[in-house]
């Protein structure tokens, strides 16, 4: 049996099972949902098992309760192939009146929500799993903890275990669990295989709408070029049309984007709206990101050496990797990740805002003293704009870097932390 690398989601899943009758784990294919769920489950039903799929679908239609029999927690893997199971699970949870009864996993939003009669409120808890952070896959040493930064710890220290060549590889490999066990050359193929599956099958299979593979490629390439930007759908459409023989309808582009969201390929970042001392207008558009940087790498058709030769592109994809890790860590801390941008052009790459109102401001820089200095100045400008009479002051300011040799706190209070040192 393949070795299992512990996931931050393991702890979150146990917490959620203790408080709800059922937990739904969603996320992209290959990110480890089923394996994580299997670790917590006492019995399992694989809905998409080729040997039993037809029978499972028939029972889901005429006698779903039979499929739910088994020791709890019972895992229902790829439940979305039979949406009627949702209400059956909800009904069973109500009548058993116990927590931790079911775990459902799915790599796509069900195409037909008409078969679902109840939202699941009060019975279900949701858990979004993403590809592995560098800490989970074993590349980051975890010498700096976000939990410590939120608690006010100042004497942080760490030595970056990653050089720029390894960072380029990790951006291209991505956080796919299976890839983390493979030899480097083979591991790099996994993201390209995943990309091919999206283009040729998954994006059409999610809702039964046949989509043109070449247009999917053009959209994903355009999306990859605009990582970390608040580009509009119209701008994406215009970019795609430069290489399309026919004109594109805005609704078509929107349907492609929505399909990618349904299979958890893209995860956009909402804007943060703090209380400011001035009446500065805050931009509210979402920032574009793939759920893992390796998808953008495959869409662009590049590899580690290409990134080393093009540091601008490397920087954009490094930012996507950092956002992925911050989201994984924020989930464990009861937090969400946002971006900030106002009409003056002041931007902050990431704001981790916790449920208790604490928040940290983060600028992401691949490396270089000048870039780190610019990031620190940006963070201090934003800090000084926040009205601390109406909300808390930031718990910390951090420049998250790729190539800085050390983790430390500057004299002005700003933390400099390599991604190779960070954990939740």
C-alpha cells in the first residue's frame, strides 16, 4: 500500500464529523479526497466502481437506504453520480440523530440539482480539499507557524530549505499527492495528464454539454497568463478571440468558466473590504487563480527551465502556489483568504481573515531585496489606512518569499518568511 502523507484536512474532517451527521468533501480530482476520507471511514461505497456502477445507480433510484448500510462513518465516494443520495443521507442523519454518520466525496458539483430537495443545512458540513501544500508534501520544514504569527510571537527563525531551481520544479509538479512519491521527471507528467483530462473529458462531462477542446485550451492559456489579476470575462474573451477563427459569445466564455469552477479547476479570490480612515474606493472584482499552479504550467506548455528563463511568469505562478498553501492553512485556522486593491492602485496579495476578527496582511514576492522592500512598504501603507477604531489592527505583516535564505522579523516589524518554512 502506498505511503500516506498526513493532510491538514485530516484534522478538519475529524472536527467536522464531531459536529455534524455528514461531511461533504469536495475538490479537484487527484487531490486526495478519497484517501483522506478512507482514513476516517469505517465502511465504504464506491459509487463509480465499474463492476457495480449500474447496480449502484439503480439502487440509488429505487432503494437508496440499502446503499447507506454499513459501519459509521460510511464513505460514499463520488456521490454526485447519483444526486438522490443527498436527500437519502439527510433523511438517515435525521433519523439516526447522531454525529459522524457519513462522509461524501465528490470531484464535481452535481449536474442536476433538481433531484436534491433539501439544502442539507444543519445536517451537513462542507470541506474543500485542495492539492497538497509544500508543508504537507514534505518540501517545507514548517519552522514558521501562521498560528504563532496570529498569537503575536516575534522571535521567529528559519532557514529556507528550497533554492530557486527546486521552487521552479515544485511549481510545475504541483501539489498532487501521487506525484509527490514519484521521481521528478515522471512527477512532472502528472499535471499535463490532469490538464489533458480536463480539456478532453471532464469539462464536458460535468454537465453533459459538449465543449470544444481547442477553445478550452485557449481559455485556460489566457487564464494562466492572467494569474493574480482582476481581469474581466470580456477581457478573457477578447484574448481568446485573437486566436479563434470565429467570434465568441460572452455567455459561451462564462459557461466554460463555470464548468471549470464546477470541477474545482479554478478558485477565484474575493476582495477584502476593511474599514478605512479615508473614503478610498475598494475594487471588488475577484482575482483569478487556478487551484494549483501546475495547471497553469500545463496550459502554458512550459517546464522548470522555462520558468527560470522567464522570472515574470515564474513570479505569477509562484504567487498561485503561495495562495494555494495559504488557503490550506487558513482552513485549519477557521479563516479565509482575500485580496485587497483600491482605486489608488494600492494592492495586497493576500489577507488571511479569521473568524474571530484577527487578520494578517501578506505580500508575495519570488525574491530579491528590492522586491521584499517594496512588499514591506506596501504592507505598511495598507496598515496605516485601516481605521483601528472600527476594527482590529493587523496581527502581522508578512512578505512571503521564495528565495530569501532566512525567516526573520525586520526592525520595522514586518516578517520575511520563505514559503519553504511556512505551515499552519
